[in-house]
C-alpha cells in the first residue's frame, strides 16, 4: 500500500495557487484530494514547511497568516480592507538592497517590498471576505 505523502500534496496545492491562501483556504483545496485530512494537519505541515524555508509565511497588518509557495524574492501588495495579497512586479534591475541607506552593520543578502492598498473587489465595495 502506498502511503500518501500529505506534506507533498499540501506543498503542491500551495504552489499551484497564486492567491497566498490562509491555512483554512488551503485546507478546503487539499481536502478535495485528501478527504480525511484535518485542519490541524494542514496547519502543522505549513508551519514545518515555513520553518524549513520551503514556503513563506506572510503576516501583514495583524491579519490571518497567509502562505506563499513561491520563495523567490518578490514583492507583495496587501489589501488593508480584506487582507488579500497579490504579487507585484517591481522595476527590473532595481535592487531593493541598493535602497538601504544604513544597513546597521548587517550584510544585506536579499530584500522585498510590501505595499498596502485596496484590492479591486474592495474598491467595488463587494468583498465577501470577512477576516
Ligand atoms: Zn480587499
Ligand atoms: Zn507572493
């Protein structure tokens, strides 16, 4: 009997989604493939994967944690109303590192920017998201 690798499926689904889902949103997707998986298992695996640096945990504006399967350095825009997060492209060739005036003794390796805004759904005034 083949043992289903829950973590692999969680990772696969997270990487497929471009929405930076919360654990609950990802659970709804993973459940379709693993009907008996629990929300606790999804949480635990997401924590382990982010500790290992395989995925990123995003916490903006004190909102519910969201997860990103894309660990390449990239910037995000965060909706201050509903918490939705999108990737944003920034000017190519412009290193975020070069923007730091005083690195406080750190050797800066990488960087990314966070933008805050109001997403298209919230601008229309019909966001259904409650968190
Ligand atoms: Zn929004
Ligand atoms: Zn992202």
